């Protein structure tokens, strides 16, 4: 059985379809790949926000 890299508790294996991951109930560790790149944030005026809202 795999051990948690943080607290050495036993890891549980979860799968859904073809996806599979390991997680620790002890400390909350989850072996999930994460993208850490941030995307450029575009500020929006209230007027633009209202136009976007009413267009949908």
C-alpha cells in the first residue's frame, strides 16, 4: 500500500472512468496534477459587465 508523502498515512486510491488518483484522509493530500500558470486578468467596467449579462 502506498504511503502519504506528507504524513505517511495509508493512501486511498480513487478512480472514475480512466482517471485515477491517490488521496490521504489524514492530512488531505491529493495526488492531482495542477496547472500553476495564471492567465492575464482583464478588468471589466460595470457597463461592459451589464452588456455581457444582457447579451446572454
